[in-house]
């Protein structure tokens, strides 16, 4: 999975979702993502992470995505930072 493919997959959350992807090791299987989305409003951190993980279920199961760290923000949280 490439960084662009990962970004497109996560952007399926909502058309206004912003995603920043970083390949942590250069092996394209250890990723760090920052996700900002209006669908995260009112959700707890673990709920947000579950939403992202659900989009990548197959890639995680196949080990195509071996490691994923993430920071998730609602749009209003991100704007307040």
C-alpha cells in the first residue's frame, strides 16, 4: 500500500476529511497518519481510531499495514489548535 492509497482509503470517512501520511521506515508498511474529519465530532479517541482501523481491516489482517500510529481530530478541535 502506498501513502497515496492509504490517504485515499482514509478519506472515505467523509469528503472533507484531511489526511497526512508519513512512512516511518521507508518499507511502506509502518505508517503514521494525522486525520482531521467532521465525522469525529463528539466521538472519543478510541471511537475515532476504530473508524479508521475499520477502513484498513483487510490490509491490517494481511500485514500489508504492519504498524499504524494515528492522531485523530475533529475539525473543530484541529481549528482550535
